């Protein structure tokens, strides 16, 4: 059986990919550095706290929270333990189905999100949104949505 020839990237596609690959490496590192420096938390920890802050009742099943934060359930469990130790999160069995665990943002966790959000939003604006026109922001949203859909369609986790 003959192996089909790979669809090699064109010069334009190669340049596009190299720029995107650079963004994929640098942006998470920069966001993480800003949150570590200004708030003493990682970007993943912030995503967990922010996800809970936006959820009704400030709580989510751990599996839903892992999907929101783009991380595995195992990684979330380790991070949730650290956040619990700091008093920012509480975990309890789901009253509707004890096979699940629910994470709840505490009042102290809410305060941490409120205190951390302005610096994080400023960093996102400076690094991602401010360099773009409104039209480019809409295009980036659509591009990101399509890439996420393609990775989801491929059956691979998004995190």
C-alpha cells in the first residue's frame, strides 16, 4: 500500500504557522508571568477561579471546570487542592449525584479573582486586543473558534 504524499505547507502557510506557533508559546508564558508577579497565582489557577466566579452559585462540577480551564481532571484536582489550602475553593460531593465532586468559590476566592482581574485584563488588552482593529478582533475570534472546532473534531483534548 502506497503512502500518500504529505500536503506540504506553502511559503505563506509556513510563515502563518511559525507566527501562530510563536504566539502559542509566548502568550501563555507572558500571561502566566504577569499573574505570578502581580497576583501570586498561575494562569491556570486564575482560569479555575474565574470559571467558578462566572458560574451560577459560583460552583461547578470538577469535570465541567476542567473543560472550562482547558485542563485534565487530574491537573485540576492538584490545583484545586492548592486553592483549597489557600481558602479560595471548597470541594464537596454533588448533592444530586455523589459520584461527582462540585467545586465552589469561597468569598476569599471571589476576592482573589476581583483583585487579580484588573491586571490580567490589562495584560490581555496590551498583548492581544489593543494591537488589533475591531475587525481583526472579530476575525481572530472566528479563526480561534474554527481552530478549536478542528481540534475537537480530531478527538483530541483542547487543553
